[in-house]
């Protein structure tokens, strides 16, 4: 058991940075958002809590992000899903809880669908979305911005979350458009908990409501957090996240 940063070498894809602690299952797997990494407050709090309670937990940086190898601009949505699956296959055995933040909520769904199709419905024991943003290549850009992505190959946007601009490439955008989920039933029947700040200026709370309606399972709950922004990183927000994940793992 170790909580230090480790690396997964792969023959055909960039080396991935991850942190893993062994323990009781279901294992918690945290999927960060766009241009984010495993060093954030929510990921760290989940990992530290799992380690202290003897639960299995896996954090990771997608290729081109954080401490992982690769170029950010060369990655697509399905590339990052492949990163998640590679690390799950290497480090996690048995049932798991997928926790996805923002874009990580989209990857959470795509990963759960892939694992369920391959391993059966029991592989994914639960889903926890934090301002989950499935299909954001559709609703997250204006027609003019989409035209720039297609014509120029990328869109650069200033963001308050980073000193670097957000870059959306044509390859990523097209991958997202090819893997949209909200316009049809999503055949995942496991319990799902969707947390969303009512003051989220990036992902409308309506997206979590649409996702709840699309999921096939009956045990789906949406929690709207008064005063919560997109990050949901206040002390009370993180406490809510930890409690929500703990109730699913128990």
C-alpha cells in the first residue's frame, strides 16, 4: 500500500501518473475535470479519507494533464476514457464507485458504460457526479465558437480557474460530439448521486436534472447546493461529497 505518486507505463500511449491506496471495496475512483488533475482539494480529501478508513481509492492524471506524460492538445475524450480504463484494469479489482467532477462526470458515464458492457452490471457499484458536464461540446459553446473550433482547429478561452487559457481542439470537440449521452436513455442502473451548485456559472444545474432523467436506474438523487459554485470546493461542499461517497460505499 502506498499513497505516493506512481506511474503506469504503456506501450502505445503516454505514461500515466496516479495515486492508489489498497483497502476494502468498492474502490473509489476520482475523475478530474477538464484541464484539472488529481492534486485538487476534492480528490485529495477523498483519497485521504479513504486511506484513513482502510478503503481502496485511485486518483489519476489524464494524458497531457498534471504529472502524466503526453501533450494536452493531442488528447480526445475517448483517449481519456482509455486512460481511466487502463488504470482501473491495472490497479482496481472488483466493484467500484466512480466519482466525476465536471468533464470527469462525462468520463464517469462513458467509463461506466464500457465497464458494464465488458464486465457486467455489478462492476460499477455507484456514480457520484460533481457538477457533471456530459455533452458539454454541445451546450457549452455558442455556434460562433463551434465554427472557430472547426475552421481554425482550436478555441482558446480565458478562465478564472487557471493562468493558462482553456484550449478546446477540433479533435477533442469532435470526439465529444460523437459520444453525447443526454438525448437518449443511458443504460446504467446503479445508484447515482448528482451534486450541483445552484450558483454554477459554467455547468447549468439543469444538466444534472437532465442526466438524472436519462439514467435508467431508479436510485438517482440530485442535490442542489445553495450558494455553491462550479467547483463545490468549500469545506461544507467537500464534507457533503465525502458523506455522499461514504453512504454509497457502505
